[in-house]
C-alpha cells in the first residue's frame, strides 16, 4: 500500500519508509560523515541481528527442553524473525572484506543437508562431495580427509571444524540454513506447494522418530549457540573500537564511499538478481531457492532490498522502533546531480515494489519455489520483473558513482545474467 507519511514527507511502500529527497538532503554532511553514518547503521543492524538470534536461542532451548508442536512452531517463528534484521545487513557484505570473509559461517547456501542428518532416499548431494551423506547426527565417529573424527559429543567446535570440510562449499555445517534444516527438514515438494515438514518427535527422546533425537537436539543447540557467537563478534567489529569501523576510518572518504557502492551494486546484481534469483529460474530448480526448507525466500529477498535502501538513504529502523539516520549517499549524489539521485531512489523503490509483489504472492499462498515451476509463466514474469528492476537499479548505482567522480567500482557479476547458457554446461 502506498500512502502519505505526513511530516516525514515520503511514502510507505510495503511497510518501508521511503523518505523524500528534500528530507534526505536536509541532513547534509560530507563524505566522511556519510561513511560514519554507514558504520553506525551497520552496528545497529548487526546488533539487532544478535538480539533476534538470542531470541531464537531462547526458543530453541525451550523446544529442546519440551518438544512439541507449539514449541517447534515458536522456534520456527523466531528463526523467521531473526532473518529480518540479518538480511538487512547483506548490503555491508561485498565492499567490506571483514564481512565477506566471515559471512559464509552464518549464511552459506545451498547446503548438502545429508552432511548433517537423515535425508530422503532420493537425495543427491553436490557432485563429487564425499561427505554429502555423512550424517553427523547418526555417527559418533567418521573419516574426513583421511583422518578419524571423534563426534561423540556434538559441540560448537565440532561444527566449526566440519564447516566446508574437505574444501567443499556445500558442506555447510553452521549458520542460519543449517538451523533452518534442523527445524523444518527437507522440502520434498519440489515446485509444488508445501515446505519442509520435520516432525517435532525428531527431538522427543521418549518417543523418538528419525533416530538419535538427543544428538539432533545437541546439533541444533550447538548451531544456534554458534550463530549467537558469530553475530556477537560481528556486531563488535562495527562498535567504537571495532576492526570494520577502523578499516573505513583508515581509508580516504572517497574509498569509503566506493566500499558502500560496491556492496550495493554487488548485492543488487551478481548476488540477488543473479545467483539467488535468475539461476533458479533458468534451471526451474527449487534447490536453488535461498530458504528452501522453510519457504521463507520471499522475505529474504525483500529485506535484502530494504537493506540496500537503508544504506543509500542513511536511514535504518531498528527492531525496537528507534531510528539510526544521518548524512547519506543520497544527499551527496543529490548535491552533485539531483536527477541521478532521483533515478537511484526511483529504481530502488521499483525493486522494493517488485519484491513486495513476490512477498505478497507468497503470503497469499503461492511460495517462491512454486514460481520456479516449468510452465509457470506468471511466476516467471513476476520474478523476471524483480530481476530486471535489480539490474536497472545497479545501472543507476553505477551512474551515481560517476556523478560523485569516484573511480568505477568492481561489481560482482553472475553467469546467470552475463552468460546464461553457461549455467547449463
């Protein structure tokens, strides 16, 4: 729904405040102030992600202590809520090496779920991945890279050692998606309706289904504890004396702006439009869906777009309702070329609207994996509209870089967009 917002002079799109150009320009500020506000927003967003992960941790503990349909539903709801602030941090990833090097611990996908737990007999892991059916939960000892691993106790340290074992990216042992699989189980519906349907009795040691209920609970607890630990570390990196903030302070303001634009362009183009959306659509493959167990992909993509809007406008609404805001890229670009700024903001609003339509479609009952089905022309059109909006958004971001007379930034590409035929080879 679009409507006026009164004194803030903007519009409301899908629950996200799109502030007007005049309101943003009024914040003013030079490039260094814009970069500082960017770090402040990152600190707040990672802090919110940590807060939400702690709520998830509490819900997981309650579920493990008393397995049942209600406690499982509460843990799932907490997982979905935890993704809202985290997805808004992804705009900080590509320009900041400290984030990009760490990100795989918390958000790597897709994963070979057979590494973690039991899977359906039809399951096929990544080609050549010897650990794709390892099933750590069922095995107290196993061999990896020629060495015997003692897994008699499932601990955070064990999971850390298993993550990307043998150099295989599909061996995802930690993070949001490992937890997602443990809560929902496999989605065996293909491009049909329905998400994963793991029974709560998979955690009930008195009436255990799936076997090894105590070890499954230990894995879920360890993975959730690790997520909190990882987010605690990253939130601290953006604090007053944190390394991420220091890295930006140690470079020129212009280099800081380039970092911001690199994150925006790479998430918009290569990552979201390409790897997370176009690839699955080209292959009609629900396994390429970002949240393939929970059918939460519509929210993940939408809040990625919200995160990009936050960075460009210098405005972030925290989960407690408070606001972090200050000098923005938008105000700088507007001062250099009002038309270019208006263009960026218009394209970002179009992206939010397109992904808002995907979100609304899922909430009405047709989820993301169903949109990927062969022959679903309406679903393909809906996704392609969002992909095209992201591509156009990226082009406007590049024009903003030029308007500020910055050096061109390196934006991540994607075969899905740049060489579509290559994905079939």
